[in-house]
C-alpha cells in the first residue's frame, strides 16, 4: 500500500511544479520505502510506496511508459485472471497490472479489477487525467479543483498544504445532529472524497471533467447450482479465496480476533492456509485497570481462547491490547489531525494501538471481519421483506402457512415501518435527545435524517448496507492509521465476488433457523467449532473492550476545556456526564472534538 499525490494544471498561467515541494513536505509524517515522482509544467504525480507484497519491492521507479504515468494505492486480488488478459506474470507489480489494464481497456479497465485500489493515470500526449476508485471505496482519494489546478491525494494533508481549506458547515451540522454523512463531503467544503465505484476523466485541453459509475451490486446467475449444498460449497470456496488472496505479503499476517463470528472464521481459515509462525492475532481486552469502567464488565477472551485452541495457533503470537498509548486526549486529537486531516466521520483512531502493537511483529497485512454484519453475515431477520415488498403472493401465502400467528404480525410490523419510514421505532426521539446543533439553526430545516431508513425489500436493504458511506469511511480511516505503522488493512468480507454471490441467493438462506445470521453460521459448519458458531451475536462485550474507559478518560481530560463555538452552531456548553451510556458519551465527546478542530481553522474572534 502507499500514498500518492499530485496536481494537474488547468491554466496556461499555472505551473504544476510550483506545488511539489509543499505537498512533499506535508507527507514527511509517512515513512515510505521508496519515493517516485514525475514532474512537468502540466502535471506532477508522486507515489510514496511501502514494500508489503513480494513483488512491490520492484516498484522503485514511477510507473510509466512513453505516454502514460500512473500513481496508485492498490492491492489487486484477481491477479491470476488479469495475468492471462495482460500477458503479465507474478513478478510484475500491481502498479504494472493497473497501467497495462488501462492501456488495453481504457476507461473500462476498472470493470476488470477485483481488489482495493484508487489510482490516477496522466496521459502526457492528450493532457487528460483518469481517476478511479474501487467498488466499495476501501482505498482513499481526495481532490480539490479551482480554475488553475486540480489537486489530488490519498491524504488531505497534501491538499491542505497548497490551498486554504474552508470549513464545511453542512458537514459539521450533520455531525452535531448525529445524522448520516454522504460519501463525498469532508470536514472541508473545498476538499471532496472521490466516489466509490466511479471513474473520472479530466481533459485539461478542452476544459472538460466527467464522471461515470462503473459498478453496481447486481445479482449473478446462480441457475447452474442445483441445490443449497452446492451454493454453500461455492460460498465457502469464495470466502476461502477472499482470505487467502489477501494474505499476500512478504511480511507476517495479522488478524483482528474480536471473538465475533467473522474474525474468528478468518483466523481459522488463515491457520489452514499459511504457516502458523507467520500468523499473529490481536484482541482488545479488559484489564484490572479498565474493567471497573465497563458497564457489563465482560470481554470475549473466552471465545478468543477457544479459537486459538481450535485452530492450533501459537500462544506467543496472540497479542492482547489493554489500553491506549496516548498520554491524554490532546495527543490523541493531534494524531487524528495528522492522519485524517481534521474531524472525520467514522474515525478509527481506536485501532491505532492495535496497529502499533502489530508493527513490532513485522505485520504487513491486517485482516478484519468488517463489513461482515453489513452483508454476508447479516442477521437475516427481515428476509421476508422480499415477499411483502415485491407483493409475491405465493411466497406470502407460504410464509403465512408456515407462521400462522407470527406471519400476519410480521406483515403488520412491516406496514408500520413502511409508514414511519424507519426500521427503528422511536428513533426520532433518541435523535432529538442527542442533538447538539444550536436551536434556531437553519440546518435543522435543511437536513434530513437518513439513519435507519426503511427499505421495502430485503435485497434493497442488503445492497444499501454493504455499499453505504460508512463502509467507505471506516475502511479508509483504518487503512490510513495502519499505513503509518507499515501495514495495510484488508477485508475478506468485502470481497465483491463473495458479496455478489450472497446478494444473489434466495432470501430463505438468510432466514433465522433457531438462530440469526443463519447464512454465515451455516457457511462456517466446517470452519468454526459449534460453541463459537452458535454463540449469540450480542454477548454484551464490545470490539473495543475498553471503549467506556477510553471515553470516560476523554471526559476527564476535557473537564477544563472551554467551548468557544466560533461558528455559532452548537448548543450551549454542557458539562459531560461520565455516567451516560456509551453512544451518548461518544456524541458528547465529539461535541468537544468538533470545537477543537473548528478552532484550528477558524480561531475565535478576540476583542
């Protein structure tokens, strides 16, 4: 994985090389194994590369031919398929694969790619810039444009180094109201996130800029499978493939082992497919110090140990993370500012101690079970929405015959949810209680709450969940923190081949069968021990076991912080209540975080 950055001149009066030094200096926080760049008056492009995959050590020059220049952050997971199409071999880097794919297929190159990627290609002959991002937005790409230049980077720091960032008040208002952010907006009005599953072409000679979506999650033809047994066999094949292809690294392999189904299954598959000496697992756990702060006082060490024993993993390669390494909340905020560029929705600073621990074990890739809950391992509890939403009368009749009492009640619940437009009853009241936006703000009328929207069919809900902005925002943030510790994050449960098959299945395969998450639990029959496979989804433990300790410590650190609210957007300052629930703690702490970052870019006026 790597960072890249650059600038394209859109005016004859602007020399793109004028921003090179400032952008390069802004990236000094990132320690790369190789720096490569291309510079001309029309364009500068730079790649700061870390050697993570075996072939990446060969990328010591900028990837180009006599016409095209490419910079990228990429991990291609269908290299064998691409090798045949492009006449390449295992020794060629992912950068070479991308460039050759672009040369052969043009804009359609992205339709042939499976993996995590964002990249740009500069055409030195036609003075056009091609930009693209993977299907779910795992890898970052930000951009800024004015009349003189188009600036792009995988980190906002490089862009902020050459522009004056403008605070995005709409974005801030959405955060204060605890609403859902869209894909593109950032903390800065003039810096945008490139959209997942899109490409763009900027023609500097003609002054044109156009974008296009190249991928949608659509069902594939599964008519060739004769029964559910064959479908489960294919699901397992693709799941295993998704794990194994992402273990490609010249370093060790890390796996986040929360104790949940997804990460446990990934850890077991890794134990069967790579040398166990190379596999390290990481778990957040409670300690004597943090347990008193936890409302339930439990973690998942029992399940974690069960997986270690079942898979025969090396005890010395299992690492427990019990606390954060930051001395106080202000050091933590500065870390966020460095890596994320400001306040960021779905900021994954909480993963930083895990990545820091893994860096000492020479880990090159860190496996995660996200976004399993949003897709392949979802609960399936509303599978019957498919019948009601499509008015499938025969299916509805079968459903009522199977569940003569529950069936009509489920339909009534469906109609009520459809009428109120939300899956969660009373959520509007919860949102009102959590609101931190000042009364009288015009944003109250301008913003719409898209949290927990109602979707008329199960398939529409599934598609929205796996492709929603949170998937992009979280993976992008986790990857940014991990990269500063010399590794990349990878997500087998986001493999589009696996996700597409799950989306194509009959909804009955998701139906609870005395247990929820039936599809994934059934998939894991030969992967997980039954004691883990049938454990309840909500045991009371949290992935970040000491989350309550962390937030309550933040509250203590912030007790003397004075809200200034220079934008006049926040409710009047209220002291944080350390006895509040975790979600309320997060909202209240974010209230202070936002004020802290606003003041970095818009200091309060003084008399």
